[in-house]
């Protein structure tokens, strides 16, 4: 009986550990998603034949928007 109780407690603590370990900072998660969108935008612009200057300009603007959003999110906490 002790062994079953021990195994149940071990499984429960392992499950709780995974729940807390999976708790990702929402601001960081949004920032990562935003920067990934910027990379995708850059690739799309290149694929459509935009000039390298305009591609870099739009990419930098997108990255700056991500940085601003991250700072705003972190100050709300």
C-alpha cells in the first residue's frame, strides 16, 4: 500500500513540475512570435522582388515595433 501511495505522489509531483516549468513569460512569447513574423515579412518581400533597401527598412521597422511592444508589455506587469 505504501508503494502505491509513494508512486502516486511521485507522479503528482512530476506533473506539477511540468506545469510550472511550462509556464512561459507571455511578453517573451509575444516578442518571439513578433520577431518570427518580421523574418517572414522579410522573406516575403524578397520573394516578391522588393528592393534590398526597402526590405531592410521594413524589417528594421518591424523589429523596432517588436521591441516597443516588449517594453510596453514588461512595464504593464
